C-alpha cells in the first residue's frame, strides 16, 4: 500500500480541500496551520482506520504524525510489527 | 443551493464534490458512520472504564480532590456530560465554565441548577468584557485558523474555544487533575479520539501554533489565558482528554429528559444551534457572510451521518431565521459600528 500517497490524499482532501500547492512530504502540518489539535485526533482516526493499526498514547507525537513522511515512516514501522 | 442528498452540506462547503446520486465526498469518506461504530463505542467505553480503574488504584487517588475537570458551557451536551461523569461513572467532578459575557441568563441558571443537583463543585472564570469584546471583534476577520478549524466552527467560536481549552488545561495541570472532559457531540469528534492521553511534545507543538494565532488576534491580552512554561514543566504526562458523548449512546430526547430532571431548561433566546450562548447567532452570521456556509453544517452533517439526527431536522436547524434585534444587540455589545 502506498502509505505516503494515502496520507497525502487524505490531508489534501480533508484538511486542504484540494489545494496542495504548498504541501510537500516534509511540510509540518501543525507549524503550517494545516492541522490543529482537533485535526491531529482526526488524523489519528484516519490512520487507525485506513492502516488497521492502533496509535498508542505514547506514539501520539509530532515525530510520528506531523508530516507525510513522518506518518509514512511511523505507519510502515507499525505495519511491519 | 445544491445540498448533499444524504447529509446537509451545501455546494459552498469547502472541498465538497457530489457524485451522480448527489452524495458528497464527506459522506462517502466519513470518519463517522451510521451503525458501524457500536463496536468502536464499546471499545472506547471499555478503555475509559479501564482508565478510571487505573486512576482509582493510584496511591494519590484519595488525596486528589477531583478526578476530572469538565468544560461546562451550560448547554445541553455539556450538562449531560456532567451527569454522566458524576452519576454513571461516579467520578469526582470539577465543572469549569468560561463566561464569555454572552451566556444566556437561563444558561447561568441551568449551570447553578445542574451543579447543585449533581452536588459537584463549579468554577467560573469571567474575563473582562472589554478584552473579550475586542477578541471576538478581531476574530471576525482572523486569517490564522487552519481551514479545517473554520469548517468546524466560526472564527469567533474558534477563538472562544482556544481560550477555554487553554484555561481548562492550565487548571488541570495546576490542580493535578488527570482527566479533562468536553461535551463534544458525536458529530464533532470521531470516537477513535474520545479517550486520548496528552503527549508533552505534541502539546508543545499544538499549543505553540494555537498561541501564535490567538496572540495575533488578541495581542498581549491573550497571555493570561495561555499555558506558560511552568505549566509545561509541571505537566506529568498522565492527563487524558475525554469526550464521553462520542462513545456513549447519543439521543437528544434522552439527554433533554435527563438534564430536565436536574433543573435544566432550554433558553428561549439563543439560536437553534446553541443552548447557552447569545453570541452564537452573530458568530454564525458573520461566518456565513465571509465563507458562504453555516459553521454548524459540519457538526450537523456528522450527526445526520451517524444516525443521531434526521436530515430534515438538520436542515431545519441550519435554516432557522435569527432575530435581527438580537444580532443588533450583540453587534453593539462588541462595539461594532452600525451595519
């Protein structure tokens, strides 16, 4: 599964409404005001549902969730078990 | 105006696309689904019960005055949330109200009645009306909120909520209260996020972004509301964000019946989408004029999708007329020139 592609599609559609002009794989969702604290919860719900993983409380950190590349790295490592 | 044939979202809603049947992409990809979330709700309800058990086993439990601080607006959902926390879950509750100076008189009465009936402690913070009026006035044309935040609520409500969340979190940290509860409806928050532990590094980052926006709107007048370094230093990492209505059965008739027995009555002077705040109608109108859609459409669409509200009721809530006298009164109170 193309994790990065799925995450990008979700972010562009759900948070940016189709406008991906300033979004690259390393863009910080929080610093660039794409996602706020409630949005992080929505992102977690998407990640859990789409990739069938459980985001543990201690994994709810920017390093795992704050950019397309971060989410890809985190999800890929979770899926490998 | 074209509307989704399944929910209530209009063609002016950001990012909306309709399929051939007129169903919108938000319905097709919703995080809230009708009747498919029963297992998920049970999962998160069980998680909450396990968390409560963990808190009670903590050596510090008996010395801790409160288990949960609950954001309490006086509205129906937060009133029911208090009842659930105090009675169903038998928690030691501190209710906290942010008096934004626009609470309906009946809402203030409801707050007193519900807290008295439930025998829970209540704290109210009433900031200076001048500071709040400036904040709300400046919020009308604020451009610092994430696009998604503006789908969920008006700019004015976003500012108010940021102040509320900061105050609640500060108080929880200062008083060592492990649970923070909000009365979000199932349309406002996905169930997967209803029991979630705060993480310090995520908190720093999201608070930092929120702070920049609020400071832009309020300047230094925002500082007393915001977390300071000492709060982050005090933060233990064992603070949880709880949204009980997302994992419990949500039936508005049941809610109104239960809180009615606590002395709650619906204010007669708020708009169709609020049961506590007189600023709401003005905030909604300003948002609609600026962005072209009703700021409650997102939540109501979620409630319709989740089977908690009929589409007909949802459409009615979004199209109820607003009393122009009320809008004028709010406009004057905010210090705005005649429209």
